[in-house]
C-alpha cells in the first residue's frame, strides 16, 4: 500500500488484510501546511473582527475566510461550523442582509458543486448508512407533503437548508478522508463561540443577547455570544466539553493534557454563563461516555486518568466557586421549578406527543395558535411539521447516525480510533442536546449527522471496503 494519501492497488494490499484482522496499521500522514494556515487565520479573524468593527467587520472576515478555506475540504467544514456561532448582531440598512451562516452555506454549496462535484456528492450518498438515508427521505417527504397540504412551507424550507448542509458536509468529509482533520475542524469551529466570552469578560465585546429570568426567586443572567439564544450556544459547548474530556484521557502528552484541561475549564464556565440546563445535563452525559470510550481505547491507564480528572475538576470547582457558584446553583435549581423538567416542559412534550399521534395531517400554524409556543424539542418539532412520519424520520436519522458512528469506532485501529471516538461522542451529544431546543435548521446537528452517517471516512478503511466489495479480500 502506498502512503496514507497515496493510491491503492487492490491486489497488493497486505496491510488492508492485516487491518481487518485487528492488527495495527502504519499510516503515514500527509502534512497540510495550507490547511493549518487557512483554519488558524480564519479562526483568529472571526474572533477579533467584532471588536474591530462589529457586524461589518464580521462580514469582511467571513469573506476573507471563505477565500482562504475554499481551497481545502477540512477548512470548509471548519468554516460551516464556526459560522453557526459567529458574533453577529443584525443586518444593517444598506449592508449585508444575510447571516454569516447563510452566506457561508451558500458559497460552500457552490464550491461543493464544483469540487467534489455532483459525482462527489453521489459517492458520499453511496458511502452513507442506508438506514440514515432512508429516514432522511422519510423526514423530508413527510414535512414537504404536510406543508403543501396545509399551504405552509416554512418548515420545509428550513429543513431543506439542513438537508443541503447534510450532503455538502458529507461530500467534504469524504473528500478529506481523514477523521483526525475532520475532528480538528469540528472542534475549532465549536471553540469560536467560547473564545468570544473571553472578550466579553474583559469588557471589549458586548454580548449579542442577555436574558434575565427569575424562576427560583433569584435573578439569573444568561449570556449568548452568538446570534442564537443561549440554549443553542449551550448545545455547541456541551459537545466541545465532551471532546476535550476524551482527548485528555486518550493523549500521551502531558503538555496537551494541560491544554485540554485549560480549554475544558473555559468551556465549562461558558456553559454556566449560558444558563442552559440541557447543556449541563448533556455535558455530564458526554463526559461519562468519554470515560467509557477512553477505557475501551486505553484500558486501565484511562481509569487512573479519570480519577485524576475528577480530582482536578473538584479542586478547580472549589477554587472558582465564588465566581460561578451562584449561577450554577440557580441553573440547577431551575430543574425543579414550574418551568423545569418537573413542570412545564414535561407537560408541553406530552401535549405535543399526543397531538402528533392523534392528528393524521398536523397543522404547525394551528398548533402554535392554540399553544402559543414551540415544543422546545427538535424531534417533536419534526413531528408537528410532518406528522408521525416526520417524528419517526427525525428520530431514526439521529439513531442511525449514532449507531454508524459507533460502528466506525469499532472498525478503526490505531490513533485514528481516538478521532473516530471523538466524532461519535460529538454526534451523540448533539443528538441528545436537540431534545431541548427547537431548530430543524441546526447546522451543527446536520453536519454531525452527515459526518457520522458515512461508513468510515478514513482512506485506508475506504480502500479496504472497496477492495472487499471487489472480491479481493473477504469483508
């Protein structure tokens, strides 16, 4: 076999056979200096731009980042995810009238149609989990038909943007064929909203939104650094924190462990700032799953690191309790209020479920007219927009993506298993997180569903699967 990035001559593939028997495979990685430059420069530009000139500076930073990132598939994935959390206030009169996410999505779609092109998109579809594709078709068809019958196509349009993101990111991930770089692109894209909070804390940047709630008798301030509400930012941070926990447990470098701990502490404080109960709960679940994945990869060594991380986290928590303790206590207290899981949310979800089960052709406008609020859950939103078929399609797509992500971990060897584990952990946490927010157009959710629906994006494993399909090696 040639190097990691080379061509594959199927009849001469002894290493592929070894990989299927469970042996370690040596993979020579290709250096990507331009990729590093494009992602790093774009991250810094998007981070500093709001301080320099507000929305207009962000707009020009987006244009510059597009110019840099269009030449590299991993950089395109980074930019799609980073744009979802960009610091953006509102369109200005005479200025641009689309959000950074819409602009980036449109340009990346054009880039995808050029390279890898229609053929690349078709190859991505053929490499996807068949169940995930089937559930996606069911979801879109049900919502489109319901919208057509009810003369309300807004949900279908929103879902269409998500589906476009799904196939665009899938094509880029397959073109990249390197789970390590795909994971790094995702992680750095998630890190951008957290870095904005550093600027907010030092007083050089104004939050996009600040909400005040008083559910427990104590005023709570919730801060969002991006255009979206704090719960949306919280879902991004929950996935980010889980990845850092896994990397801390799986890495051998003490220096990198310190870096991951520092970034993990930053992300946790951001979660507290958002005041999102779902983000706290999903972060806890994600860290537990990270422990389990690390134990499967590193064995007993990971268990010792788990205790080290727990002790270190406890010490840092006690040391910073005076800063975050009040907000954390208030957020936890909201779980048991009349607006918490013990009250309004459960009642709302139950009502939405009964509506979906008893209404053959649902009416999203009629639901909102009667209830006066969204169901605060993406899966139930799909059901209200597309009926029982829409609910089954959305839940099935999320489940199939998570199961395929787990399968990718199982059939990956060496250090690539760590990166595939990080991707699986990310799709799992976002699939749980969207149980608390209503957004069929969640770009990060669709991106992760796309990446983890692919049957392993690694070059060596793609070659092995192709060889097995051609009859050179048994599958």
